[in-house]
C-alpha cells in the first residue's frame, strides 16, 4: 500500500540520519500533521520561485527549500550546474526574506562552498512571519481542486457510480477496467471538478472492486476522487490506493 511504502521509506531515512522528511503536495499532506513542507532538488531556485510563492501564501506549516545549483545541462562529463556559491546564497537569502522560508539547504550540484556561503547569509535570522490564506481542497496525484469554486458550484462527475450508470456497472461486473477508466476520463473532458467513485453492488466484494477501480483511476485521471460507499472497508480500500486527498461520501 502507498501508506506502508511511504512509512518504510521514512523510517529508513530517519535511521540513516535524515534531518527532515519533506512533504511535496500541500493539499494532501498539510492535514496529516506534517512539520514542514517545501521543495527539493530537480531544479534550481529560479524554477522554484513561483511554486514557493504559492506555498508561502497558503501553507500554515513552516517552509523549506533545497534547490539544485541551478537547472542542470548536459556537458561532456555529465551534468553541469551553473549557479556559483554566491548566486545560490543570493537566491536562498531572498527566499528567506521574501517568502518566510525557515529551512534551507542545497540539492544536486551544491558543494561545501555553496553551503558555507548560504549559512553565512542566513544563519541566526528570524523566520519572517507569514499570513497564509487557507484554501480547503481535494487533490489527485496531479492537481488540487478547491472546494469553493469561482462559479459557485463544485461539479462532481457521477458516471463512475454503479447506482447511477448502467454502463459503468456493466463494465465493472465484466471486469472491463479499460472501459471503467474511459468513463472516468469522460468526466474530466466534461468539466467535472471531482469524480464520484461508487462500486457498491449486492453480492460483490466491494473492497476488491474498489481497489481495482481506484488504483486505476488514481493514475488515469487528473481529478481528485470522491469515494462513495456505505461500507467503511470499501472506503478504506479506496483510500489505500489513492495519492492526494480524497473526499469521502
């Protein structure tokens, strides 16, 4: 299960001496009681700036950032990272003062000299206070969807529901999971904000059906999932298969 795999990874990193475990998706992780959320590696500070600005405006937990020494390019001997130590220190100092970041470090391409200059710039500084605006949302693996929409209505796609769609019910009973996924994708194309997923059907093992459906929709659909069932084990089965932050109906 996703939860168990993540726990095993975290335990191994803590045992190996990791100082912090980073969260990566605000809507999914913030409600779980995390200590810090931020961005790490993959890009340089320039590419992280707008994402970090969003976290600064909306995250209620402390922020971290650990960029590479710039966006890498391929050189004759492998990856080349363009930012010099002073340039990385400039960027992280700006993040601390502008966005209220409280934990900084370096990713790929950073050297002891990069980190020495970063420490020289920010050591001992007070964390700048922020006034985040909380935006309650659901989330898939790919995006967050606020519950409050500008149009005033949160649209829920109901076709992935055994009680509301004969086509979906027949596909599930036949084990035609490709068709099930196609029906879910139709909701995306039609402008839904969430997908309602209900597999309840008399005589069926709902937990098994939910795992089969939810595990596929988790990666096939960009929309968050609303798990819809009267049976707690069915809801639990769905939650174990979904990343992001689901809604329970």
